[in-house]
C-alpha cells in the first residue's frame, strides 16, 4: 500500500500533462502512486512515453467526459494511499511537496488536511506571481464560508476524510470548494508557508472557460455552508431543483449575485447577504445596482443591529478585512 495517492484527471491531451506527471515521479517521497483518470480524451499510458511506464501509475480510462466530480470520485475510489494528494494535470508539484506535507500531518494528529503556498506560472512555466493563500487553522475555517483559502492543487488530505466527503455532482466546476467547505466544518486544516506547488494560469483551463458556472456553483456552496453552520438542513436537492435552468445556462453575474443576496437575507444570513450585495457591485456599479446593494445593507442593519459594525465592514471592505484575515 503506498503512503500517498496522487489523484489527477484530464479530459484532453495538452503539453502540460507530461510536465505534471513528471513532477510526481520527481518527488523526494517515492512511496506513492499516481491515479490518472482519462476523462474521455482517448489518451493511454503510451501517450506519455517513458513517463507512462512507471509501475506506480494507475491509469483509468472513462469512455467519455463525465465531468470533474465523477472523474475525481473515480480516482478517489481507486486510491490506496494513507494520504490523498490533489494535483491538476496542468500544474507542477515541486520535489519536496509530499514529503513536507506528510511530515506536517504526521506531526499533528489533529490536523486533517494541509495546503501549501503556490507560485503562479504562465503557459511557458515562468513564475509570474503568487497564488492567494491563508495559513492558519482559524483563517481557513472562517474564509471557507466565502471561498477557498488556498489553491486546491496544493492539498494533501488524510484518506478517511476524503472518503467521508466525496465530490458532489451538482457542482460541475466548483466541486472542490464544496468538498473543502464540508471538510472544514469537521476538521482542522491549515497551509504550510512553503511554496510547494506551481499553479498554471492559461486560457484553456476550466476556470477560465466556465467562469459563470463556476461562480454560480460557488454561490450555492456558500449558501449551503451557511445553512450547515447554522444547524439548518442543507437541502441540496431543493436548491438544485430551484436553479436547474441556471445550472444548464447561467445568467449574468449581477443576476446571480443579486439572487443569492436576497435569498441569504430571507434565510437570516445577514453577513452572507451583504457579501453577495458587495459582489453585485464588483460585477456592475450602476446607480441602480448601487441602490439595490445599499437596500440589502439597510435591511441587514435593521434585522441585526448588534452586527452593525461587522456588516458595514463586509460591505465596504470584504471578508478578509472583516474577519482580520492575513494572507501569506
């Protein structure tokens, strides 16, 4: 049984796939396996040349592109490792990544998962910046109500935790955020200060090509997370049925954010409602939209006078400053 199972899925053959696979084979921790799910591209291990001959490679072929959640669950079900690592097929794991992350989990039995910092690279592999990362356990839990506190392709998780939180098919693009928010509800998570991954930004990645759907999925996750943390029933089927037409063909961002602002306010999640109201202004700052956002803030003030300062901070500064979170 390997110590680490690296799960990777792809639905197309790109030059980046081989670089990602090579970065797994070059790890300083050799006790690993790579579960590679070909999501309908028609690739085979032979497509990788010599990289596809490593006996630690477990190749799974799906007859068509079933989407990210099914692909990831297929990889997860095949994984045998004590720890599960996530790596996208266009990113690079730096040589000491798994060694350092496993050491962190072994040194702290209370820690369920660990991210790392990541450099941003372009199509040519040139470092062009740093990816957003929060480090502390408290910051991860707080910020997971709004978004990912670090990049998913830097994540290493204890196997039993991943098994308890499979990817859900409603979230075709943001299934990683949905999974992490549920993990963060019940487990301690943090990020290492080391840069252990290179995250590639390019124009054909899913987050670029399906931005509206990703935002819609993330908004649903935020609402479900607020429900769970308030002790309410999640009702994923209900929200999925309500928004089925949008999931097939998402509307513009203002419409999405405005809907969730109103829905959050109706369900008593004032801080989340103000967050969504602020997001509408990031999509459109017309006089009409500003007035609508201010109405959400006013109602939130009226309903929650004791949270006046917190709500005001959220509206004008966003969640990082509202909760005094510090990025790495």
